[in-house]
């Protein structure tokens, strides 16, 4: 389907950012004139000088953010349109030029003694920046001299190219081919359709889709491996340049998260892998397979219960399921669905998958590629969780503190998913539907917690390989990934040779050490939902305090507002226990 065939009510309103490309161009020209910060150099040693710089800096970066958001969204509507690819690149260049023009800031501030910086934290004119300043005091040892910072900042466009290259391969150049169904009809593979087929009943079609889909990546595996190796080398270079002991330390310290959280996650999942192996073996038994393959892993174990809803019906169900979060929250959901926040349909050239995005001072946006099925209904709830987290943070924090850390970005989205699952489960008397929903929850934990932890461990080991001086190749990436796949999925499944290439198709690997946050997100969400359903209004109030906290403190500290402490094992163990108990409940119903 081409984009012009889609009704406007299913398209996001990009014109809320800029009414036209011409208006974008006019603002771009204005932004270029805003990039001179030379008058502020040497003035940041006083609170007044820093306050004046912050005022102009905020004005400038907010304009750049609008420019980039518009170009980014237009590009994602159809990556084949060269104009928007160019506009996105030009907008990104403004970020780089802004970073270069302001590269003197951190060196100037870190040259000040701690007492002066602490006094800035307590100055009324700088109250919006107190958390930034406290973090600066902590990270002073990793800040370089002004010329060195300027050089690093100037490399920003180079650093982002690995992600851009993969995105173009994945969304524009990759030829996924087609498969034939049992009636002899040809089906063109897309990223969205591949997921639909893997959830389908036709095993031969699943196998054909799996092999055809992966053959496309295998045909470009050397190019993708070189691109990913470049991305990892970039991470290693920046970590070494700033004096970090590892890429993981740099990534987590950048978000003010203790490395113990990453360790807690991997340790907890490793200790409970026997439960996952038990579930994989149960799947094989229920499906009646002599051999279970990787293309069988997404098939629902309960037939005739998948929720096939229109987009409008799916939105209504999401609102119903999230009712425990209160009337205000549900009204905001309806507002988003009806006022152009969401781009719904899959079209040719459109970016695959789903995401939420937004900037301060404007409503959030959601990209979907909606297909009728349970997974996509939960995707709506998931992405609107992101959007309302953004909405609450922007409404309750100043610009300097509104942008929450990526670490907590997956919490609100996953709270919505878990609440929706519990709602549907509680409202049905249909035993078959109960089986289906329990199976759905088990698969959600498998994909969001266990699988993302496997991805996280892969990222850690890939970076560790390069840090130790060994290049990444197709061969050692495949060996590493296949070994983890065997460890996480166990002996009750055939580890097809194609699955060794799965690393080559994961876009999030180009935002290093991101995926583990999906796992910590669902771990946090399970405990938050349990508290909301048990305690009611007081827990909702605490949860909304978290949603409204933006980036005003360490994300680990902000989660404590909702009753979650990830520096300890309690929440991790509670999530593993929830999986184990749900598995036992599912087993008993399947007897």
C-alpha cells in the first residue's frame, strides 16, 4: 500500500510541528544563525554567566529538535524520498554544529572547583540544572580539555553513520523476497508481514518465511558485520578517549545507572533459565512436534483465541485495560488516538516496527505498522505508555529536566502491557481465552525479558571482544550468537543455522546497551502493576509521581518513587517468580 492510499485519520499530524517543508526551511535558516556561542566562552565561572548561556542554549536546541523531529518523521513515512533523507541529515548536522559550538561548556565547568559547582546547584537561577551540575561533579574525571571536547563533538556525524547505514540497508535496500502460501498465492515479505507469518498456523509457510527472510540478511552479512563492527569500534574509541574501563561502564554511567543493575539482570535470568527451558519443552509437547525449530517459537499454543480487532476496536480495548490508571490517563489516551498523534498503517517505504517520539512543548507521536492481532494491540498500549510518560514529564518538569533517561523509558510502556493482559484475563470466563492470555504473558516475558537479556549479553560480549583487540567478523559474531541462543533456549529446540545470523537484523544494536532496558522495564512493570492492583489509588499516585519526574534525578532513584529498587534482587526475583507461577498455571489448564 502506498501512503497516499491511507485515510488522513490514520496518519499523524506532522503539520503540528511545521505547516510545510517551506516553513521548515525558513526555520532552518534561522537556526543556522543561532549557533554562535563564542560570546559565552570564559563567562561560565559565575552563576549569572551560566544562566545566560543556558537561556540561549535552550532556545537554540529546542529549535533544532523541532527541525530534526519533522525531518525524521517525514523520512520514516517513506525512506525512498531523497528530500527527507537530506533534510534529516541537515538537521543532524545542526546538532553536531551545536555540540561543537558549545563544546567549551563542560571543560569550563569542570575546571571549576567542587565548591563553586555546588554553589551553582543551590542558586535559584540555576535550579533547573541542579541535577545536571551534580552529575557533572561526579563525571569530571571523564571530561577532556576544551579543544579535545570540540574534536570529539565534531565527529558526531561520523559516529551516527553506522546506525544510518544499517537503517538504509534494513528499510530501503534489503530485498526480502516473497513466499507462497498453501493456495499458491504469492506473499511479499516485509518486516511486519514476517512477524504475522511466524505467528501463523501454516508450518511450511513459517519455515519458508524464516528461510527466505534470513537469506536476505545472509546475502548482506559481510556488509552488516562491517557496519556493526564499526559501531562497536566507535564505542570503544569514545570509551577509551574518556578514560572509562569499558563501553558498558561508559554507557551506564552516562545514564547514572550502577553496573550492578546489568549484573543483577544477567545473573537473575541465568539462575532461572531452567524455567525457560521447561517452557520451551512444554511448547514442543503441546505442538506435538518431533522437532521444534526456531520458526515454531512464536506460534500461539492456543488456537482460535487471538484477538483480531480493527484499529478502533483495539484502541477501545486499550483504554478499558488501562482504567486502573485513572480517568485523566484514559482521557489522554483518547485524545492521542483522535487528534493525530498516531501513524497507523504499514505502507511501502515506511520505517518498520513501532516507536514513540516527541519534543518539549508539543504532543507526542507514535509510529505503528498495525496488523490485526494480539501483538499489535499490545503494541498500541506499549507505545502510548511511552507517549504518556513523555506527556506527564513535559507537563510537570522544566525543559532541562523533562527528558527522562532511556533506562526508565521502557517502564511505562510495559506497565501498560501488563495491565492490559491482566484486564483481559480477568474479564473472560472462556477457558480457552485464559489459556491464550497466559500463553501470551509467558511469550511476552520470553521476548521482553529473556530474549532482550540474551541480546544484552551478546552486546556485552561483542564489545568485550573488541576491547580485547579481536575484530568482529561474520564468523565470530555467528558463533557468539548461536552459543547464547543454545544457552537461553535449551535442548528442546533445533537451533537452525539461520538463527546464528539473527544479530544482523536487530536495529537496536546500533544504540549500544539499550536493549537490556526492555528487560529491566518489564521487571519493574510487573512489581508496579502488582502494587497498583493491590493498593489502588496510593500506588497510582506514586506511579504518576514517577511518570511526572522526567530526568530530575538518577533513574534508579526515580523508580524508587514507584517502589522499585533495582540495585537489589527483589524485583528481579519477583518477575522470575511471576513467570514460574504463570507457567505452572498454564500447565495445569493445558492438562
